[in-house]
């Protein structure tokens, strides 16, 4: 399941709630969308292996995440590469979109 499909599913669910009279369109906010996602939590760090692209991954959730790209493929990803990513993350100044 890609991020676009996950987001579309959340919107469809909200549309159904509006049609059923459970919520008004004006009352819908970011929380309502996030609660309907398969993975509602927002990660601090996203580690992408193998290529420098996200490929429709967690579009909503990763908007303020720090991204770490490595050429190491997932099958070859070991503790050492993970620790590199964590150390890189520790050196970053988080701006949260600002």
C-alpha cells in the first residue's frame, strides 16, 4: 500500500462519515485525517535504503521527518549503517518545515 492510496482511503472514510451525518465538513481537521491512516504516528527519522527517493512512502506521516538516504540495499543493511543514520540524525537541527 502506497502513501497516496492510504491518504485516499482516509479521505473516503471521512467522506462516508460526512454522508452519514457523523461529522460536518467544517469540523474536519488534520487529526481526523491522521486518525484514519493505517500508520498514524509521525516518525522523527525515515531511513531510505537503496535509492534517493521516497517512492510514495508515508506521505502524510513523514512531512516533518528527517530523511536519511543510503546506497546500501535493505538486504545488506546492518547495525553499523543504522548507527550511521542515528548519528547523522543527532547532528541535525530540526526545523519542522520552517
